[in-house]
C-alpha cells in the first residue's frame, strides 16, 4: 500500500519551496506597504524560517495578512460550527448543519465567519482541525471560540494558499503547542498562532501553486479510493477464507486426530486442576445449544460448544485515578492499553506506559501467550500477548485451558462468524460493549487439536497468496 499521507506532505513541502508550479519571479509588491502600515511591526527573523523559499518570496506573519470579523452574542437562530462538526481527515464541515436557537446557544458560540474564511482549532484535543468555509448555510454561521478565524487579505494572500500552508508538516510542527505546560494534549493560543509565519509569492503565483496542489491531490485521492477498495476486497477474501476454514472446508479430517468430544474431556480435567490449585475460580456451565442455533454443518468428529465451556474468561481492571499509578520507572509493570495495538494486528509486543506494583492489586496480570479481547469501543478484536503486564477493564482475558491451538483460536476469534455473534450480543445498550457472559455464551465449532493446527497453517498459507 502506498503511503499517500507522506506523499501529500512531500507535495506540500515542494509547493511551498516553489518547486511545484513554474515560478513567475514576481515579488509580492503589496506586502511591504502592509508591513509599513503596521504599528509595532515585528519582522520575521531567519531563525523563524520554516522552509527554504525562492528569493522573490517574502516571509510575513499570519496576523499581518489575515483578519477576523469580531465576536457577537447571537440573538437569533444560527448555524453553529463547533470543533466536533469538522471532519479533520478531509478538512470539511459536516454535511448536516448544527442549527442552534439563541436561547440554547453555548457561551463559546461567538465568532462570525464568512464564505472563504479559514478556521483553525487551537484547543486540545482538536488542535489542527482546519477547513475553509466553502458552503452556503441556512442561517448565519457562527463559529466556536475554539477556532481562530482567518479572513485572508486578498491583496496579498489567496485563502486556499493559506489553507494548504496550514496543512504542511512544517507549520504543523510550529503550531503543536507547548506540552511542557502540563496539558494532556497540545494547544496553542490564538495570538501565538497568528505570530506564526507564512511565505508569500505574488498572488498570481499563489493561485498557480494551489492549482497544482489540487491537481496532484485529485490524482492521489483517486489512488486512495482504489487502495481502499483493494483493502476492502482483501478483507472480504480474508473473512471468507477464515469462515470456510472454521467450517472444516479447507482441511481433510483424519482418523488419527480423534474426536473433539475427547478434547472437551481434557479441557474439563484441566479446568478442575486449575480450580483445585486456585489458579482460576469455578464457573457454572453454559446452557445447552439448541438445534436452531447451529448455523452450518461441521465434520462429524467436531463439536458445537459454547465458548465459555472450553475457556476461562475474566475482565481486566483499572486502578483509579490511573495518573497516580503511571510510572516512568523502567522496572514498572507494562500497562497494556488498546491504543498500544493496531487494528488487524496479532501480537502485543510493547506498551507506551507502565504502572507501579501497587496498581496490579486493582488490575489483572497477563502473561506471554495469553489471549486478550477488546470488550468496548472497537470490541471483539483479539490479540496474543507476547509480554507480561496488566490490563485495564477494556480488555477480556481468555485464559488457556489447553483446548486450543493458539493460532487457530486467533483466527476463530477473528472470524466474521464469531464477530457477528459479538455484535448482536453487544447491541442494545447506550454504548455497545461485550462482557464475560456475552462472550461465554457465543457458540463455536471445536475441531480436534491436531486439525486446529492444520487449519491455522492452511489459513496462513492462503493469506500469504492474498498478499
């Protein structure tokens, strides 16, 4: 897959170095007169240059070439633009207007905006949410005070040229705020943002640069759409392969494998041993499986079982307030969070944070080889831990009862068949989530252990061909 985000960043860098459009070698004549008219004008020093630019271009500050329309307290119905109504992937406002009556207006709804204005969120965690106001509104548009509203001075600055400059990685680095002030997320004051610098060629050249940027981005967006379709097709094929595999359609059943009912007896013996040793607690058996619950036929030596009858499932725990338990000590306990893993990944190798030993008493310890399943947010995603650590309550731990080949269990939990069950069981609450009972009650096809290994191997062979 092509890294289009990096390519777009490079394109923007080239554009603002004067390397994308043919230079017209004309100076931005009006910028000097604007600088002369500014009381307390502060020139841009060489230390502030964010990029190398052609000699004919001039550096200036955003606040010198943009303005805003002031603030009001709305007295009538208006279209409210808040940080949550902006799609920061595509830098577009939501297609659905947020209509607000004056009597219900939040106190931060004060900034007047007009078509063509560039708005830039300065607050955490929405810093860098940027877009151009380029649509008609049913009512007067009013932006949140969380935005810096920039109206370009058309004599010296094209608003789209401004917009794309704010998207560059060079300006992004400048505007990333000051995390040393103790905030969880970076933020930047509006005055500091407007002190930021921008390189200016002549307005005609700015427009030519914007045309080139948009022409290239249009091609890259088409490539992105094709890549997304390719990825979607790959995921569909992957799902079909896994679902076929867990139905016994990709492997031959062999007499030497024995029967799954024998494996269930071994699982029950292992459960009794671990209960006697105090390693796990006793759990009541799940309800029997009705014939109308069985969705497809399986080989005769397999068995339909409820997941909780062949595994031991417990939930993680979160010491609170978590800030009091986080440590920078390298000898701390790995604190495994959902943010430490990628969607579609298989293993957990490391964590960004650690907790002090006291936190373990209010959490759940996991060990290499343990299975973890997300139970909230993007629920139903399985991972195998390669490290020892503790998990918060957004995870379920699936403890080993020696009934599964590790790779087979991963693919089983990754199957569309099982995910659909989780989705059905998770729905109905305010926030979709899984718990121990919902996962335990899911039905699964259980092959003998030897065939589990062959199934996992066959899946991996076929997935290699898909790549």
